C-alpha cells in the first residue's frame, strides 16, 4: 500500500518536533496562526493510532515524524513502533522495517485462547503445541505443560524473529 508523504523539507517547514510530538509552525499569519501555531498537531483515533490532517490530506502521525527526521520512506517499507504503543512517536521508538517484520512485533491476537503467543492446546493428544513461522521456516514442538511450551516459544521466537521478537505483550503495557 502506498501512502502520501511529505518531503523532509515540507515536514520541517510545517512542524516543530519536541519529544515525540509535532507542533504546528506559523503559516501565513492571521487567524490561523493565533489559533493553531505552537499547538500540538494531530489527533488520536478510536483505535489508538494517530494522524494529522495537513492541506486536506490525512497522514499517519508516525510516518510524518519519520519524514521530519529522515525524509521519504522507501517504497514497501513501514515504520514500526518498537514498544508497540502507537501514541509513542519519539524518533528513538520508531524503526524502518518490512511489513513482515512489523507483523512479528505485534501483540497477542484477541482470539488466542491460552494467552501465550504461538502456542495452542491440542485436545486429541493432550499436549501444548508451539508453532512459529518466519520467512518460510517453521518450528513446531509439543509439550506436556503450558509453562514448557511458553518457555520454548520465547526461546525460538528470539532466535527466529531477532530484534522483532515480541512475546505478545507490548512494552508499553509493562511500564
């Protein structure tokens, strides 16, 4: 999916960045400046993500922060929130990644029934199964207890997913 982007020059001309927040810079003077200049830009949507309306176009907030610092995002690349918090747009919490890497860093899915990422219970064999996939590789193992399965899943996830390994709870939830 392609997104509209601002150039680094346009982003720096329009916004001021301070501690993960973009503030409107003065534009043409008059009513707009007295109402908006110096105030935080953007909004938090109902899903927790943020966006900014600029020149009648909506932009994803974290992508504008990236544009502000580094310029345009290469095609087919995404911006990942390292701690999983879509409202933490500090530049040190953002990283360039592929879609697949971004998906590795997601929280546990809401339909997970055992509260352990990449683990499910197999009734017919009375065993807990760890099933982890990445880049065409698949790891599967069976365990007697959920604790054994959880420990193995964490170990394998770190090996297979490297910097994008996520045990299902975002760092923002732990703090």
